[in-house]
């Protein structure tokens, strides 16, 4: 997902295209991996002094609900990143810095064989650990 497509999705869903919304999406488009609401708030605070956590959380929730962002939980805190939309894949996520690496294998073939009588609606496969940069730090 890129900024242009995300803004288009917002407009088509009846949401205004504001500078704040664009800046939030730009933050995630430029981020290398998952980021927290706190990191977003600090980024937005530089440009919009006094911006509330409520505004940040409300927009994060909207973008997550619209599938513009995807989320995961790291160290007991929700993290967000721009939704990957190019092809089906999963991620290795660094539990220290939040960087991600695509994993182009999917365990669902094996799982579907084990759950023949079940209707699988969705799945998410993530591997957590330390990226090479965080291992030496």
C-alpha cells in the first residue's frame, strides 16, 4: 500500500483528505517496519504541537479497520505498519527495532490438510526475533 492508494481509499469511504491524515500515512509509508502509537504521536507532535493521543489512536484504529495499516503485538504493545498489498506473504519481525523481512512461504497448505472440515476465514503467520543489526548492538 502506498500513500496515494491509502488516501484514495479514505476518500472513497467518505473521509476527508486532511493534512494530518496524509502526514500519518506518510509516517508509515516511510517507516521501515512496525511502529507504535507513541512513535507516531512524537512524529506528529513536531508538526502539530498539542495533538492529542485520542486523535492518533482514532486514526490508527480507522486505518487498521480499513486495512490500510496492519497491526501486530510486540512486547505487550500494539504496533502498526503500512499494509502489504503486492502478494501473499508473511513476516519476520524484529522484536527490538520492529523492522520486517518478507517470508515467502506459507504454512497454510499443511494446516488446511489438517482442518479439512473447517472453514478458515483468515490467517497470520509471524516470526519474532532479532534482526542482524540488533544482534550486534
